[in-house]
């Protein structure tokens, strides 16, 4: 259905931002905004964040940091006890 709508300047800026951020056409941006306003909820696309391998393999497994700390502490205690003899 075609109709003429006059948008206030602030609404036009919001529509332009929505179009730019989501890559929507004018028609889709207006439909999205009207649908969100009338239903009280917006259509949201799932957010996907790309991940990249950095090419770095740490010498210390950081996911096992507490175990590593305990082993280092045990080694220090053994060294101190051996030094007392």
C-alpha cells in the first residue's frame, strides 16, 4: 500500500541512522519502526561477532593458572625446606 507520510526532522534522522546501521532500504526502515512502535518490540537480528586467531600460542596455559600457581608455590616451599637442612 502506498501512502504519503511527513516525518519530523528528528524522526527522519533516526530513520536515516537505522538505514545506515542495518543496511535497510527506506521502506524496510519505516516498516521496522512502525512495527516496533505498534507492537512494543523491535525485530532484532542476532548479533554475531567475528573471531580471529592471533597466531600466538602462550607457553603457559592461562586457563590452568590456579593449578600453575599452586605448583609454583609447592616448589618454593620444597626449596625453602631443603635450604633449612
